[in-house]
């Protein structure tokens, strides 16, 4: 998923910023001009709120490290017992010979769902994928910001298209003598807004579906790979709809008595989530215990059913 080596890593990131800021400027300039200089306050205010959420989510995705595995596995006794998870198990994934997963590049142990990223040169906890367009790995600590970036950018783009296509009178605009710049901005904003809304809308729908099903992108690709070899795949990290969501978007903080009230708002904002996992042990589905009745105190050797 990385960019070709001849393209510098900052280039796709710069393109994303130029696209966002350029389209935003073109939209505001055009809509203010065609409405006789009278700012459509309600329309433009909502756009600026959406734009602010998009840019903040993007910056937090870029600047938040996904999290790195500790140098060595925690002692079994110190591993917290999570709902639906048998105590005494650090990892459920391992090599075929039963040895713990190991990263040869980082020369250290790799927990479940951690993977080494070639572009970043390090392992990332609960790695989803490396995103060239944000120049960072998407993993445990910035997965929420990434999903919010997709959501808010798709909605911002849709807002631009809706605002221009449904509220402006194009037959009137074409009869007026406006600067050529305004016509270019209008057409450009509609085309870019519609295209981004469709592409990112579809991509964010897919990413949210992965999240609600308890998959990371890498998990899902592994599932496809396993099916290709004729082996059934069981996603033991798919606990239930709500648990899967809270693993990414966070739970109420125990330090604040108002946290439960503000939690739904926090889910929508690019603010730090209280993630109920350390990125080493994850809650498991009931299916895991059914398939591994003697799991306590043991290390499973393969997640693929034989
Ligand atoms: Zn590594
Ligand atoms: Zn990476």
C-alpha cells in the first residue's frame, strides 16, 4: 500500500492538503461571489465546522503514533481479564510451530494483530494498514481519528456538492457576467466534491463495516488469503457490534462523572479515546472458548480451523 519509491513520502500528503484547502477556498469564494457578496452564513458556517472536523481528524491521524509493542511479553499473571476472554492467555496467534510471533526487523516479540510496517520501519499495535495519503500507519491509537477523517471528509465533500447543486440557480448564474475564475471554481468544486463524496463515502462505509465486524484491514486480507487455500477462517476478535465499536472509539473515562453523557459527542470528535485494551490482549468471541475448551493457561497455535 506504499507509494512507489521514486515519489517522496510527503507528496501524497501534500496533495491531500491541497485538495482540501483548495476546494474549500474555491467553494467559499464562488458561493460568496454568486450570492452578490452576501455570505450565506448558515450554509458556509456548517461547511467551516465540517472542514474543521476534517482537518483536525486528518492532523491527529498523521501525528498520532499507532503504538509500538513492548520489548517483551507481559507476565501471564499481569494480563488483565477482559470480558469474553479466558484468563492466563497472552496471545492466541503464533507461528505454526507454536513459538510466539517475532519481528526480525525490530528483533522483538510481536503481540496478536501487531505487524511490521516497511514504510515506517517499526511494528504497530493492532495495525490496520499503512496509509500513504496520511503518511502514517493506522493502528491502535489513531484508528478512531482515521475513521473520523474518512467520515467527515466525505460529509464535507457531500455538503459542497449539495450546497452548489441544490441551492444555486445555475441558469441565472450562466446569464450573469461573472469572472471566469468563479465559473472554474463552481464547476471544479462540484466535480471534486461529488467525486470525493462518492469515493470516500464508499471507502468509509467499507472501513466502518470492517470495524463493526471486528476486523482490521490486515485481518480481512488474511481472511481472504485463508479462504483461497480452502481453509475456513474464524474471526475470534468479532465479539459483538457494540464491543467492536468501543474497541476503536473508546469507552467512558472513569475519571469523569459526566463522561457517560459526553461519550456520544466524544465519539464524533477527534478527541483522545479511552481504548479498553492495551493492544496486546483483546476480548474474544464466545466461539473461541467453544473451539478451545482447554484454552486457559495454554497458547493456541493456529487460528485457522483444521
Ligand atoms: Zn517490526
Ligand atoms: Zn507505516
